[in-house]
C-alpha cells in the first residue's frame, strides 16, 4: 500500500504547466513541520514536492499561493532522469489524489487586494470538489 497524508504550507506559488497532450499539471512544495523540536529547541520542517494533475491542478493554481495551508492525500512516487551534466538525478514526490484547501486565502488574481479574507470570491471547497473528476 502506498498512501500518505501531509498538512503544511506552500513555500511558493504553484507552477501550472500543460503537457504536450494538453493535460494540466501543477507542481508546488509543501513545508511540513516536524512534531518535535531539535536539540536547539527549534522545530524543523521538511519540504515535500507535490504534483497535481488535470482539473484539480487548475484549481490549485487558481486558488493557492505561497503560504496557503493545504492537506494532501496521495502516493509517494520516485523517478530519475539524466541531468544536463550527464549525472543521474533522483526525485521523490507526492502525486496528489486529493487536495484540501485549509484556509480561505485570496485567489492569486486577488493577491494584491487587501479586502478581508471572508469577502473573497473563492468558492467553498465543496463547490470545487464537485468539479473534480475523481
């Protein structure tokens, strides 16, 4: 069984791209705080790359931004490729099956607007979930 769940905050704005076949794919990194402090008393974080596909990728790019808190459920995937210098590169990432927006941050189009978060035009997560194909 390959299933993982993380909760954390985006470290930067999501990156939405389209594959040559027209499929949307969104990449972002989630900072997840560790449960315990280190020997210096500081809580460290792990930075976990996430990949989201299709309509859910478009929703992530539209409604998430740096600092947004999310819950991700998915599977861990590893892949490798040859870098430009000829060396082998290894990547471990979460392929999201489900993304839940945990705070009502403003959409990226409204990022410069200082209106209250409650006044945002962002739909409720239940409305977004209805559009998801899975």
